[in-house]
């Protein structure tokens, strides 16, 4: 079984790809769950902010859930920004079953897509009341993964193409 940790900026397509891949894998009789970072921030990770320490704790909790699923022979995909190489490495080194998938999209495309309106708000002047500060990829750090196991280029591939590449990756190594 596998635990896939996604990494990628907001709007890159992490959850969309994870859900499409889940649908395809379930159709093949493969047990899989998506651990959606946005959803878990409303429950298990409620109360955590966006400081470095809170982000690391958030990812450790998501990783803990993923490892529990591994014990029950369920593949899991952590769909979260996962911006720090150190925490990605920590999770990867905790088990040979953990793989890193970079959902890569250039910033220009992300700003153009902006499905949640976050980039528009992050790019507002500093004194604007609607400005989002410390937004990952704009004015907060995002560390590109050093050696991901798979890279999905969502500015060049459709969500369906990226999901199929992920499915092929999972079925090949599981």
C-alpha cells in the first residue's frame, strides 16, 4: 500500500486530481482515501493557523491519518500545499511506502485560474483591508521538492491526464 503526499501551490489541482484518481482506482477495486487538507482544517486540524509550526503540525496530523490507513491496506493521498521540504522529508523517511507527488503549476497560470480568489487578495496593496498576507507562493515560502517521485504539470496537462498519470504511477508501484 501507499501513502502519497502531494505538494503544490493553492489552485494547482491537488484535490481535483486526487478525487479523479480515487474514482478511477475505486472502479478497479482498489481501496483509497483522499485526505483533503482544506477539509481536515475544519476538523482534526481546527485551531491551527498558518505559522511555520502550525503548518508542520497540520502536516504531521495528516501524515498520521495516512499511516493509520496504511495499516488497514488503504492507499491514501494527502492533498495539501505541503510547502516545506523538511516535513515532506520527515514523512518520506518514516516509511518506504510514502511517495511524494509534486502537483506543479506555474504562478502565472495559478494567478489566472485563481478558483478561490486567494491570489487576487494576496496581490492587493499591503494596506488594503481584504489583503491576504503570508500567502504561500506570493509572500510566504514554498520550497520546490528536491526529488519528488512523480511530477504532474497541471499547466500543461488536463486534470484527467494528470489523474491518469497518477493512477498509472500508483498501480505500477503498489
